[in-house]
C-alpha cells in the first residue's frame, strides 16, 4: 500500500491556489480539466516532495473544483492535512504577515494549526526537535477552531 493523495473540494480555485501555493508554499504538480464532468483537478506537493510526486504520483494534495457552485460544510470531517516545516516560527510569521489566522499558535515550538479558505484544518509540525519556546508565540491564545 502507498499513500497517494488527500482530496479536498474547494469553492474558489484561484483563492485556494493563492493560499496553498503562494502562502503555504506548495507547488503545482499537475492539472486536469474535464469539460464533460465540469470540474478541475489540481495536484499539489510540498517543495521537498515535488520530484517524488512527479515520478511516483505521491504524496500530494488534490484540489477538486466543481465548476457548478456548491456549498461545502464540515471542513474538519476528515481530520486535517499535516506538513513538516523547517522553522515553525518563521512559517507562522510569514503566514500571519499574509493575513492568515494562526488558529493554534506554536506555543510549544512544535505544532501549529491554520485553516484554508474552505475551512480545512492544516497542522504544521516543526522538523526535528521542538524549537525553544519564545514570544509572541508562547503567550498567544487560540483563535477560532482548529
């Protein structure tokens, strides 16, 4: 068995691509549009997984955009996406500077949660050992749900 991808439905493809690519830092691996099925599939990977994603088709995030408007609810009903980052504080600061809410700040130097524009919960984990606790993160409270 091999992990292939996680699929999430998105309500606005451009807003979602801005979030996942420009803010979170994922890269687009491939795209497929189906005129007949009226949908677009966009496959994304973390930069360190991009080559493997191109050759082995894994691990990836599949964004599914249905052309006909739909309302999606329950973004946490499947759990969350998780990505390892080199510096959780720098990553969270970059996301905050871009207007992204840090729902669960990395108080412990190890873990944080954010949400996509469609309410998908995303866990960010520090690579290796947790970073030493530091402010403003150590004293920052949760915002919303994660």
